[in-house]
């Protein structure tokens, strides 16, 4: 009945200790591994048949979907980041869908996971932008055509927003998955409560059951949508590193 219990981290076994801190393989780690294995099976297990099977068609569609997303936002030069963006998209898309299955775990419902990925994207953009453009990367914070008397304010806003990007990037995915799973759990908990009231309770339980079915369908959509949003924002940030001028 506790809607928060589904987000608890449980240790499966201890890997070792570093500096007195325990390094453990948890249920979160296990579902990350599940997402990697399922992605690998999708992309590798079907071969390269001339007449593709259903699963090979899904793999090819997924590949082209991410490739087109990168080309449309970061240009052909952004395709060098395809493995990076594709890995992020598939990790969250697959893990979010797996997390909808009852009694499983959703890794993106923990802010530490989404924040780690958002920081990885942010540092990649920062380091690659400086590596490729040198000091010209800082043109990102100086929009062209701005009157000189308000330029300091605009630069401050641009710099401040740049440092806030990992927060907005991570919280969006985390909050959507957390809220959706809590709503599912709350409505699902009403079903056995009402069903225990007898015949009238069975009819009353139909309403939360219908809500659970509708929310599950919505969560399936949100699972893909939030993975897409995280990936498309990654592409936009990469485009800033490649083309820092406004």
C-alpha cells in the first residue's frame, strides 16, 4: 500500500570496499544491466538479413530515429556523438518501459541516476566545446545583436542558465517518472480495499481499475516521450558545443 516502497534501493551483493565505503550491486544496478542486455539483444541478435524480421525492423527504425534526431538538431557533424546519444536514449527508453511492469524497478525514478547522466552530458558539452572552439566557445554566452548597455545582464543570464541545465535536464525525467508511478500505485491500492467490501465493493473497484489501465497506457507513452526529451535536449546541448555562436 505504500506508494514510496517501490523506489527503495536494495542491496543484492557486495562488490567490495573503497576507502571504507561499501560498493554494492543493487536492484537499481540490476535493472540498468537488464536495459543494456535488452538493448544489445535488440540490436545484435537479429543479424543483418536482406528481408528484415520484425525485431530487425524495430532495431533499424530505432537507429534511424535517433540518427535523424541528431542530424536535425546538431547537423551531420553531430553524428560523431551518435553512440553517446543512442546509448542514453535506449537506456532510459528500455528501463522506463520495463519499470511499468508490476514489481519491477524504474531507475529514472531516482534523481541520482538522471543527475549523473545530465552531468555527463553537461561535461561532455563543456569539454568538447572548449576542445573544438577554444575561447570562441564563450560566444555561447554573448548573443549577437544585443545592445551594449544590457549585454552584462544578458551574459549573466546565459551563464546562469548554462549552469542550471543539468538540474532542469535531470529533474524533468525524474519528476515525471516518480509522479506517474506514485499515481499508479495509489489508484491500484484502492482496488483491493474496495473489493474487500463485498458485492458493492467489486463495482466500486472498477473505477480505480479503469484508472490504472488508463494511467498504464499514459505511462507507456511518457516512458518513450521522456527518453526522447532527454535525448533531444542532449542533441541541442551538443549543437551548442559544435556551433557556439548565436
